[in-house]
């Protein structure tokens, strides 16, 4: 069993943009194919630049704020209560284009590449 409490977790920088901070509940190797379960905070103007993962799917759940998401060139906005699941090789960019913080829960999982 792995039990973590948000307040006990350290803040870490996100690899795609060190200004974006996260707290990681589950790390790669701790639970089968799960590569990460984390809470990310995007301050106003923060962007995780476009990227894709060959062997990982991701789920984003908007806790607060507004997520602007570009997936394979299609831009959409998402508000609290929205979940977005991405397959391997889907190019995606996440940003906060508002004047309030954006808070996301994210889950990454190893999976077969999408053809």
C-alpha cells in the first residue's frame, strides 16, 4: 500500500517547463504501468510546450482554472470537472491563458504505441 498526502509532498518542477510545479503522488515503477500520478499548478501564462510520448498515454483532469489544450493542432479549452485522455503519439501543448492558476491532476501510463 502506498499512502501520500498532498501537504506532505515536495514541490517539483515539470520537465517541459520548470516554472510549472507539481506534487507527485505515484512515481514511475511504484505501480505497474503507471508512470506518474501528480497534481500540477500552472500559473497565469505558463505553457508546457508541444510534445508527445511514444509509449505513454496521459489523463488530465481539471481541478480549477481553465486549461487551453492543443492536440495535433486542434485547440480547445476545458474547465473544472473535465477529463482528457491522450493516446501515445498525440502531440499536445497545455497552457494557462487566464489570470488565475490552473490546477490539474495527471496520470501517465505506459502503453503500446498508437499506430
